[in-house]
C-alpha cells in the first residue's frame, strides 16, 4: 500500500512539474517573441488608436509614419483599444507592454479550463498536463497571445459562455429550471460585449452550432448518417460541399457589401478576393490540429455506445465542425490566417486531451501523438515567423545611420515610430494605397523639390507570402499594381538596398526615373483592377441586375 502511495505521489509531482514547465517554456518563448516581433496587421490600429486616445481622450488614430494624429476614428474593439491606452500610459510605446493584454486573456482561458475540469470533473494533474500540452503547444493559441486584437479576449469569453451553457443544459436535464435559467443567462451574457463592440459575428454562429450539437436528436441523426454512408460517398459529398461553399461565400460577401449595410455609407465593404484564401486557411487549420482529427473517430464511438456526448466530446466536435464551416463559408480574405479559427481550435484543445486520456492508449502511441502534434505546430510557428513577420527594424536602423539629410525617404505602412525610427519621420513622405491621381501628383511635387539624386523607398507588404503562394499554386497574380504602393514596388526600375528582408523592402530610385514613371502613371492611369476567377465565373451565371453591381464594385 505504501509503495502504491509512493508511486502515486511521484506521478503527481511529475505531472505537476510538467504542467509548470510547459507554462514557463510558453512564457519564455512569448517574452522573446513579443519583444522582437514587429507590429503586424490590425494590431497596429489598436496601438495607434491607443496613443491617440491617451493624448486626446478620443478614439483617433495616431500615425506612426507621420508622427501626428490622423483624422481616422476607429470604432471597433474599443475595449481592447482602451486597455492598450492604459498600457501606453504606464509603459509608453512598448510592443511588449501592449502584448501583455492578449497574453493575460490566453492565461485566463487556460485558468478557467483548469478550474472547471479540476473542480467540476476532479481531473488529475496528469489530465491538466495533457491539457497544457494541447493548449500551449497549439500554434494558433500562441499567435493570438502576441497579437493585440479581439481574438484572445473573445476566446476567453466563448470558453466561459460554453461552460456555462453546458452546466445550464445539465441543470435542465435534472429539471432544475431556475438554476438552469440563471446559468443560461450568464452564458448568453458573454456574447453581449463582443457583439455590441463589433468584434466579430462568427462567435454567434459557433454558439448556435454548440447548442445544436448538444441535442441528442441531432447527434443521433449524425450517427445514423455516418453508419449508412460509405467512405466513397462521404468523400464525394465533401468535394460537393467545397464547390457549394464557394458560391455561398460569394453571395455572403455580396450581401455584406450591398444588402446588410447601405452601399453609400457602409462601414464594411466587400472583402472576398479569391476562394483560394479559404482553401489555404483550411490547410493551415488542418496542419495545426493534425493528429487531433483522430478524435472524430472517438466521438463517433461514444455516440454509438452512449447515444449522447459528454462535455469534452461535445466541445471537441463543436470545434472541429465550426472550424470546417468557417473555413468553407467565411468570405473574408483574412481567413488565410489563423485568427478566425482561434475559437474553434480552443474548443478542440479543451476536448481532445481529456478524450485522449480516457482511451488508455499505450505509451508508444501517446509518444507518437504528442510528437506529431508538437512537430507540426513548431514547424508552423517557424514558417509563420519567417514568412509573415517583418524584420522592418533592420532597414530602419540602416536608414538612421546612412540616410543623408537632403535625401528623401518614401514610406508605406512602416510605422517608423513604433519600430525605432523616430528620427526619420521628419524626412519621410508617407503614401497610402490610393488610386487618386492627386496623391500621385503630391508625391511627384515632393520628389521634384528634393535636391538629392537618390530617392529611397521603404515599405512593408504583409500579404507578400500569401500572394507568392497564390502565384506558385495558381499561376495568377492576385495583387497587380493597381495602387500607388504596388506601382512603386513593382513597375518602376529600382536598386535593392538590402536583400533578404522579410515581408518588407528597401529600394533606391533614381530621381529622374521616378519622375518619368509617375508622369506616365498620371497620363495612362493604373491597369484594370484584378477580379478573382471566382468572380468572373459568378458574373456569367447571375442575373443581369446583379452583374452590373459586381462589375462596378
């Protein structure tokens, strides 16, 4: 008996130390990444608006390339911007301090999960260690922990909301209606803030899907369908679903641009470019989950045996199904990235490790599962850092040392102040991705007033990796030079100053060549705007009244 106690105590200490080690390792990697990663995507919008809010008391965006308040009011995710402004007041313009915000919500999400499975289901330290591996080892979780946006807070609220819903569901089964109503009210309350603060709308769809999948009638139907259909039929239906989803995504995008919001004053324009974004996003989602998909077989086994789902299999199934539906039907071109899949991945990370634990697999099988999962996610992390994270601070540091006083620097979304280039702001001319000829004329006037023969152009192109992948796989250019940024980058002869930069570039123009090219642009205009192959197909099959709107969008 004492020997069994001793073994139990050793196991307990081992898994406790493993849990602590995983969290410490995650925090170490996070600290290095949060400090070194350049600002990326929409998080810079929160950085700029946070500084504008701290200085003016209004949600006005600060321009890091011009060193002044811009006229732009940013009205989405105001809660996140407010928290970022508090960070700015305490720590100044620090990317590390800003990124503490999403880290706190990621840690809160895991703490909520730990408290629930520990207090409600009496989980062992082994179960918690398993949960930590699939939570902190998931690259999508890490990406959102260093991304100052709505997704980390949304993930926490969704986990809280779905836990409360499940508890309400159990209370209703026990006919404890009053307690069930209270819990259900708390669950729906977690949806209020993301909705009124314009975070995202997909959380409502995930919540609705979770409710549907909690009903035994629905899961029973799924079991019967699964048993009746052969593997070949399932594959054929999956292929048909992909093609069907293409047209649904196009219609949804059209509706968001023209029906849901008035076209003359809409806040949200159409964002669909090509369905390749959806397929590439699905591949990224599948690679991040990799071995977790074997849990689908375990879920179906549970359904055949017990005719119902428990919390973990329900959470897992909701995550898998919602991720697939989001990937297929979401018409936003940013579906290529991980952010829209975050909540779905969280739900899988909640359910899979506990399902794995009760399968009683051999140690060798467990080693393979853990190894494959971590290798895929570490690999995706490296690819993401190398291909999507800019090293813009390197050319900025070079320019601070080498740019002469009379030389002009043209910049595009480099955010000089945020990346240590404050001294360059007064000598920089910031351009926007506009087709307005007046912007081209203003740039040409500024170039003509320069006394230097060399003009430098520093830019970031966050979508460069995605565009290159599309070119390799489809043989088509999804982003031709139909704005000032791309025209300068791709159509004017230049000399590369610093080769090997990632998602950014520093080139040098001859003043005379640049003026001639801009004069030609003013005379001839930009080439026609790119239309994705899916839009060209859709135009041929839609009614004439819809064709006209598509062609002018």
